[in-house]
C-alpha cells in the first residue's frame, strides 16, 4: 500500500507539473490576448479619430457644395436674365432699324417734295421777274 501511495504522490506530482504547464500556457495565451486587445483598442481609437476627421471633412465638403450650388443657381438666374435682356434689346434694335428705314423713306419723300416746291418757286420767281421786266420795258 505504501508503494501505491508513493506512486500516487508521484502521479500527483506529475499532475501538478501538467497543471503548472497548462496554467503557464493559459497565462501566455491570456497575455497574448491582452496584447491583442490593447492593440485593437489602439486601432479602434485611431479609427474613431479618423472617422471624426472624415465627418468634419464631409461637413465642410457639403457646406462648400451647398455654396457652389447657390452660386450656380445665381449664375443660372443671371444668365437667364441676361438672355432675356439680350432678346429685348434685339427686338428693340429691329424696331429702331425699321424706324430708321421709315425715316429715310420720309426724308426721301420730303426731299422730292422740297425740290418740286423749289422748282415751282423758281418758276414763279422767273415768271414774275419776266413780268416785271416786261412792265419796265413797255
């Protein structure tokens, strides 16, 4: 019986060695897991910081985009207004050109009438001068 108890002690000693090795292995695994966990927390913190920066950049880009859309809309409105004014000016130019043409026709007509009247005046003047000359001569 003492042989068996001695072998059971040595079996326990072997069991304690096994337990010590398992405990050491578990400690190593836990240590590696703690290191990985610390690294992952660090990576997560960096990603959170990057995300915050990206969100700020996104807000700035959206703000600039909104400003550009406003400027584009304003420029589009100005362009339409300029096109409308150009159309009105073109119509006014056409009207003025027609008016100028009408005035040129009127000037030509009046010039013809003026010449005709001048010829009549000259003719009457000449006839009157002849009559006066004839009066003096007789």
